[in-house]
C-alpha cells in the first residue's frame, strides 16, 4: 500500500489569479502535500486545477457577511473532518488570529500563519492600528510562523520574527523556472495575438490592476518615451485585471499613439514573458512578487522600484529604481536597454526559489 499523504487545510479569500494564490498553487503542484482550501468568494481561476490535483474546496461566508455564521461554518467543518491536524491561514493582517483561535478551539494541533505581504494593502489608519494591536493574539494562537521574506514576517508578526527562532520560517515564493524559459516561438505567437510588430520594444507589467501596483507610473513612463526628442517604438503590455482597469484604459487613451498600450486582461503570465523586452515593477510595496522572479527566469531585464525587497534579485538582470523622484531614471534606463541585445537563456536551477527545493522545506515544517 502507498503512503497516504497528509491533508493540510489552507484558508485564503479565493483561488483566483493573484500572487498569494499562485504561490500556494505552486506548492500544491510540486507534490508531496495535499492542500484542501477554505475560500470565501465565488469560484476562482485555479479551483478546477486544484480539484484535479486532489484538493477539496470548502466555501464559507466571510466574517463581514456574518461573524457567527463564519465561526459556525468553520466549527462544523472541523467537526466533520477531524483529520485536519494542520491549518494554514494566508493573511496580510493579524485579524487572522480569529481563524486560528477557532482552529485551536476545535482541537487543531498545528496552526500556521503565512505572511505574503509587507503591508496592509489599502487599509485605513484605524485598520492598521487594529492590526498592530491584534498581533499578540495572532502570535498566541499560531504555533508556526511563515513568511515569504523577513520584512513580510516582521509586518505580520512583529519585530521578533526571525528564521532563527523556533517555528519561525522563511518560505520562499518559489516557482518552477522551466515554465518561464524564453521561447522564440511563444514570443512570435504572443506578439501576433496582440498585433505587436517584431521590431517593437515591449515593456511588460504583470499584476492586478490595483493602486499598490502603480500602473499609472508606467503610463507616464511610456508618455515620456513617446514625447522625447527621439520617440521610440515602444509598446506597453499589461497582463492582469482589477478595479482600476477602466480608469487606466481612460488614461491610456490620452497618450499619443494610444494603441501602443495593450490590456491583455486576466491570464496566465507564462506565455507573455517571452514577448516582453523589459519587465517593469514600480509597486508602492510588495511582499516578494512572483512576477519579478518569473521575469528573471525568462532572462528579462527587470526594472523594480526601490520599495520592493532586495531579496527579489536572483540574477544580474535586475535594476532597482526610485519612484518618488519622477519617471526620468526609468525612461533613461529603458532607452539604454534598447541599444543592447540581451542573452535570454539563464540557469536558476540551484536557486532557493526553485519550487522543488522550497517544497521540500515546507513539507519538513508542516509534516
């Protein structure tokens, strides 16, 4: 008889396209663990794949939809499935202590919180203050502390977070690098799909169209490139969707040659990196963005804001640039990149961000 793999319950808002969801899916794909999911929103992009990989998916109301309905649904789930000895809550704030407290009351022995962010995105000052106040409760009910970076750990758990302390662990936002290797055929196909000429220089941005990703900054970069003394043949390809799409599309229409701004929408990003000539990430803040790792795996020059952790640099193709002094440093760097032919073949197989290496570490912690 084969060894029965341990089932681990993961709690997160949804299984739609997004950085946190993709991180969790990468670990599920790596094998060795079976993740089951508690989600709150409508069916997301990854749900069918997760089920195909053996996951069960439970949908419960959010606390905002009904605090006691949420608590009752979770208590009923733990009673029905007593095999859940390990629960992991993915969160950007310390209110996750509520899910962990319910797990504790239900007899779940291993209760982990997993931080993927270095800030409470879009939260008011009051909510951020409440986050700081609730931190001790999170640390009381969790007994394993996971974070994608040191900064992300300190944000969720406080200044005491350290991988040197008991049950505090850095779990990298790892990927399968082979999925993002440069492919000339994919490059040609992706460009043809969006009507981009072979000779054009394509700036690529991958991520949800939300304020923290700072897409308006990239539009300003493109505007300056177009209005310079020597206008350049540059296209901007935005992969992702979100609440700012209509606003960004409106802003893009006012640019000269607005057809050069292409909104690809919500899509798997792997097929797009080969089409890019440079990758831009001007985010206001991040945990550890997977898109930056994927871009490096594709051999792309990557321009990343100085507000993003330096841990994201795993190759020599990364430049960190400021976003608080205007777009000129970005414009100058892009102009310089156009004059250089880049080797798109890279070997990152030994990186700690390789999912095979990282998944083995996570299994050793949770099992």
